C-alpha cells in the first residue's frame, strides 16, 4: 500500500512571552546551527494541539495516575462504601497483572495511564458486575490496612528516635499494597482470570485521540499504540536570548493610606520573543489502522488536527503577555513517500534586520523547499499548498489559497482520493 503522509510546516512569530518554561521558569532553549535559540518542546505542542482536537471532536482521552480514585468515585456514587470502593478499584489495577504497573502511596497508580475518558465508567461496571467477590476481598483488605496503620501509629508514638520513625513509616507504606494483594489473591483463580481479561480489554480501548497521538504501556503490548502524529520541537529561525523583566506590585491599602510609597512585592521574570518554525507530520495509513479501518473517523481526526496544530493557543503566562498571534504561513504537503522536515532552512540562523525575522524566514523556507524538490523530485508530492499573511508568492510551497478552511478542504480532498 502506498504510504500517505501529511506534512504541516508553519512560520509563527510570537511576541514577548514565555510560552514554554523550563524548571527555573525561563523560556526553553536549544542549540542548533551553533547558536542558542528559543524552543517550544514537542510535548508542549502535542498537549495543546491534542486538547484542542479533542474539544473539536467531543472525544477525550485522559492521562492520569488517578484511575483507581476516579473509579472509586463512581462506585461510591452508586452506593458503595467509600473505603471498600477505593480498595475494589485498586484491585482492578492489580487484576491487570502488568509487570511494573502498581499502586502508589496516594492511592493511584505508580505510572500514568492514558485511557479514553469512558474507561472509568467501564472499569466501574466491571467492579459492579463482580461486586460480591470484590466487596468481600476489598473489605478484608481495608480492615487489614486500618489495623496496620493503627499498629504503625502506636509504635510511632512510643518511639523517640527519628530512625525508628522512618522504619515505621516504611512499614505503613508497605502495608498499603500488601493486604490488597493478599486479599485479591484469595479470589478464586477463575474469577481473577475473568477480571484480568475484562480490565485488559478496557486498557486496550482507544479513541480518536489515542489513535492520533499514541500510547505506550510498558509490558502490555496490546495497550501500546504507535501514534499517527509525530511532532518536532519548534525552534526559532534565529538566535535569541531570554530577556529579564523586573516587575513590582503595589499594595493598594498602603497606597490608599498614604503611609509610605514603594512596592508591596518585587521580582523578575524571563521572557523571549521569536519567530518559530513549527513542524508536524501525520501518517494517514497509521491513523486509519489505529481506528480499525474507519476512514470516515480518520477524516474527522485529520480535519480537527489540521485546525488544532497551527491555531491552538499556547497560553503560558498569557495574562501578562496576551500572545494570541496566528502563523504568518501554513504550508501543507501530502506526500506518498516519506515525511520531510524542512528545519534545515534555518540551520544557518536568520540574521536580525530592521525588517524583523519573518520575511527572511519565509524566503528561507521557500528556498529550502525548492532545493528538496530538485533533489527528491515532485512525483511523490500528491498535493501541496499554503496560506500566508504575506503578499509575496512562494512558488515552491505549492498553490496559494485564500483561507485556512480552503487549505484544509483541499488537503482532505486529496486524502479522500488516495484512500478511496
């Protein structure tokens, strides 16, 4: 079957802002072409484009450690005792019997699970359908956990040493999962096998978001999904340092009283401004396969993605910067060979001029695309086009269309012809 990829290339100028922070709160950076540049991480872009796409599709996937807590909340609403409900929900995690997947001290899982939002209801239904067995085991576990905690607290109260305190804390933590596992194993083997099959079926469920962005669950191949979307870290087309903004905040009551002048708080924050090259590719064949051959849903996902990735608002520190710009250029190419990232256009950083970085960045992208066409040929480009705020024509980027809607419609028409 002929490969089919949708490449999305974007030139996007962001004003003075901090769209993606590092641990110290400074704008993220990367060294490329020998110079440090502002960067937006792929995780950051994936997160925002995914949530916007989910909103458009009305189908959400949830990445969380709180699956047992979410399931317990549903069971409690259905009339279960709160303690028994949580223990039963935690036993469903144990029932999956996935190496490395366990429970945390906070009551959730020790690893993030990425599941359709409907999975919590499905897991609650599994617990309800096996309520007798799970309630009995969960009740025994809850009692054992309470006794272990009481014993640990009593021993702690009698101890005068920090070392002893640490030992008893460890005993209490170990007691959280020990009684659960022991009680669960008392459920008949045949019932545990059925529980495992039912829970794994839920863990293997996928919706449009998971089909597009993928999922990895270690040691459970059936739940792992190779995502159809690949997204690059967005790099500035030029060198650019972060900038320090000193700020102060007035204490209104002190000012009103006229007792003193000056700031009630002072500090500094880091920002940057940059013109970014952003790139993502979507494997159409992979997406359709992840959706079990549902080409109609695949088309809906593609449309939602093509709107979300270029136009999703990335609102970090937005209240003080309002960085709500739109791209200067969106170029989409449908390819029948392989994805092509055009970031090499900016390996030599764009120099600063009185015209800014955008015009030269657009020209560099156009020239680099032309070079690729000469080298690779154009026979494997099923279609390509672009939309831009510029008045200049970019012939290497395909036809110019007037609006984003036109660009997306044209792309979808091309995809339809190739998957029909």
